[in-house]
């Protein structure tokens, strides 16, 4: 990695501002998935063991600035309790992320103690990347650590602006791990290199397809976006999801070098009458779909064809589910592929929230090399873009 990391800096007795991505899903005030908190624990433990004064900063959701009810809904207070339970250690919480109360709370921190600040998005200045606000954030710290890979694609005050006011800005352990695996998949992947792309819309994946076509040996496409390609090829797709405005884009992608040899599209489908978990469903053993039906999952023939490529892969990247895996009737393709990846000896890198849920549903998370904590961030990384939260860190 070309950026400074945790091991490159002295932290004992220093005030270390750690930007984490604890933007976790909430339901009725409860955290329903702690993955992002768990993923930052190694960085926190390292800093505790090295006697740093640790100040944690995160956003949570997209609160309306100034809304009293959102201040309650999106408070980081429950997260302090979760970290506390995971570390077996008291975590202090303060009701703001800048200002006098924060300075007082920071001053009272002993070496090895942790303070969690309030949601940084309670200020519009955060997403505006306001210089003065960034400076205020920086004023409570000696050193800055960014472990928020999931937010690295945002040029916000707490991810980018703040780095202009601190001399040492380093990657946390999670950030370094994300950069390691994702850049390996772009720069020196072992071959055969297989990418699997799914998800509803082709518009989200155009740049990714363009970037990956030049690198991979096989590109397996499923999910809603596959129907736009099939429609552009002139295949009848019934009432399946189609990005009508992107048919031209699909056509031009199909003309790109490598597309014909590398891309596998669904050859059969699980179809349903409507987009509904209980809808009448059946498997069609052909690529065309009749009127009155829509494709909602890849069929068994496609699963087998994808499986052949997955079994021999040395490097594999997966982004986006291959069917409507939230509906039991249409989850089989995605789950089967998750199991094939787990059974393969490849270096497997999974990005995007939906795939992660599918991997967990399949019970194979432990057999995946790297499950990214970033959805949008991992997508942009794999598209070949520079992420502002990474670029802003201090060079080695
Ligand atoms: C995410 O979950 O996508 C990241 O935490 C970034 O959040 P955002 O999409 O609201 O900027
Ligand atoms: Mg997002």
C-alpha cells in the first residue's frame, strides 16, 4: 500500500481521531447487522493496546439536518453500547461531534480509553466538506486514522476535508485490508479470473463491466440487468425487468472487445407471474421468456454453467445478486452460486450489501477470502476510480 498505515505511526498518549463506517442498519432503535462494527474491532484493539486516546467518528443514515426526531433516530448512542459489549470495555459517548462538550470529553480521556462522538451528519457541513467544520473536527486530534472504507467514495469533511488539517493521516487495519484485496483483484489477479455481476440495473454497472472486461477471463452476468442484455440481443423476455433507456448501452457493451468470448448470460430462468414472493413460478429450460411471465432468478442450467467457471477460478469477484434472493422461490440461483464460490479454492472477494446477505444466508461467509464492508465504495474501487477518502491519506 502506498499510504501510511497504523503500524507506521506512534500513538501512545496521543489523541487519535478514527473515522469508522458504523452506518449500520437499524430497526426500531436496534442494530440489525453489526458486521461493520465487528470489522473495525481489530483497529480499535490495536489502538487500545498501544495506549492511544481513541475518538471514534461516524455517520449513521441520512438524517435531515435540524430534524429533532432524526436526531433521536440516528443518534450513535446505541452503537457505543454495542462496541462496549464487543470489547468488554466502557465506551463513552458525547452528544455532539464538535464544540466545547467534545473538547471536554476528549480532555478527560485516559490512555487506552474510547470516546464515540455523535453522528457527524447532524451537520450539513459534513457532506458539504466545509473547510471550517473539517478544521473543527481536526482540532480534537493529533493523528487521524481512516477505517471507514464503506464511506471512502465520499469526499466529506470527516473523510477528506479533515486530512488537510492533520499531518499524519493513516489507513486503519480494515481500510488496509480492503485496499489490499480489491487492488489485488485489479492489479495482479491470479488467472483464471472470474467476475460475477448481478443486481437490478445495468446503469449501475456499465463502468464496472467496461473496466472488468479488460481484466477477467470470464464475466458471468445474472440478476435483473441480464434481461436488458437479452432484450438488446433480440431475445423475448416477457415482462422481465428491462432498462429501456440503456438498450443502446447494452448493445455497445456487447460489441466491445472480449464481450463475446468472456461473457456468459443466463441460458434458462426461474420465472414468475409477478414480482411477489408468493407468485406462481416455474423453471423454463430456454433463454426466451413468454409474455405474462418475468425472469426472477437464473435457472439450473445457468447455475451449472456458471459453476464450471467458478470451480476453476483462481481469483473471483462478485457484485450483485443473481435473482430476487429476498423471495424464497427466487433465491436458489444466488444461494447456489454462493456455495459454489465457497467450494472453489479461489481468492474470493465479495462486494455490495446484497451479496453479503446472500453469503450469510448460504452459511458460507467463513469460506470467503474477503467480504467487503463497502457497497458503493467497492463498486467505485473496482470501476478503477480513485476514492477520495483513500487518496487523502498520507503517502508513505
Ligand atoms: C453506505 O452504507 O453506503 C456508506 O456508509 C455511505 O453512506 P451513504 O451512501 O449514505 O453516503
Ligand atoms: Mg450508500
